[in-house]
C-alpha cells in the first residue's frame, strides 16, 4: 500500500472512532508531516483522498476540518410527476412529499448575475449576459444545508411578471407570477449531471471542492411563447442522495417469454 494510503487509512480510522470529532480540525500540514515522518506532498495526497470521500474540508487559513460523515443518503424518486403544495407552490425533486417541511439556511439573495454557459444556452442568450437570479440554500427540516437552488428568470418573464423579481413574490412564489402573466402552464424538462462544485457552492454546502455534486436543472418553457423563461438549478452533494426510479416493461419485454424457435 502506498504510504499516502496508509496515512489516509489511519486518519480515516481516527475520524470514525471520534478521536478527531466532527467539526474539529486536524493537526496542521506541518504537524502531520512530523507525526507521520513524510513530506508535505504525501500528506497532501492522503488528505486529498479523504477530501474526495467527504470526510474533510480544507480551508485556507481555517485549517483541515472534519465533516459530518454520518449523514444518510436521501432517496429521490425520479418520476415524471410535478407536485404542488397549496402554500409553497410547485415542489422540487428533492422533497419526499409536497408537504414535507424544509428549512432555509441564511438569507435568500436575488439580483442580476452573469448567466452560466448552460443556463444561457437554455435561455437562448449569450453566456455571461446578466440575468435575474434568485438563490437560496435549503434542506429538509433539522438537517444541514442540502442544496443550493439558483432560479434564473429570463428578461421576458421579468418584464411580464415584475413581482417575480421582487423580494416578496407572493403566494406560490415566482413561478405562479410567471404563469399568471400569460406563460402558464409552464412545461418543464429536467437535465441531470454530476460535476465538482465551485468554491462558492462548496462553502454554502459545507463540503470539499473535491466532493462531487449532483446538478439537477429544470428548464421551464412558456406555453405562450414556446421559449424557456426560467431555469432552476439545484446543486446537491452527491453522497447525500440516491436516485430511485421504477422501471416498466416495454411491449417487447412481455412475460412470460415465448421460446425462440430456431428450427
């Protein structure tokens, strides 16, 4: 076993045993090189391995912090049904049920930001053009930050539904305002991929920049114009979720199976 893997295994065991408690900091790089009698490069490789496992978060000038590795994976059913809560409006795919209570962490922020390339592509604009964005960090009630949610609202939608860009969007939220302004009913297409988080996303979710995230993107198309008028991006730590989908048989997969006649 390479030396860095041996060191990672030792640190992993100390973390799991509680010697290095959740929320505490590990010894510094200099202290770890002395403890294990190796160079800084070996320590960096060992810590990088644990960072990718979601056990650590390395923050400049703040130290090497132990993350909560006990969090259970949350099952998300990947069907094609859109649910609605009478008060909150449309419910995102991470919720277990329409009425499940969720917490907001910190204060939601809203304002114009340069549109990321994929968001710009879906909105049919050039990448980097300023688009109105609503950002919030949420989680199931009582849990640590679970997802960063960015809702990008097109200039067309803001023009037709100005309240969608105001601090208080009213009952049902900004989606109700957009639909009421003549774009309803919206039709959504979902895109999913895995990637590494930005530094900002990692800080908001309290994860390492080396820990993969699941990006679920909804593009809402106006029934009136046929154009995408809003894009909502949910970024979730990949080790916090498990996607579940019920599979159905096509007509070609009918049972019982008829034997093939090779005669």
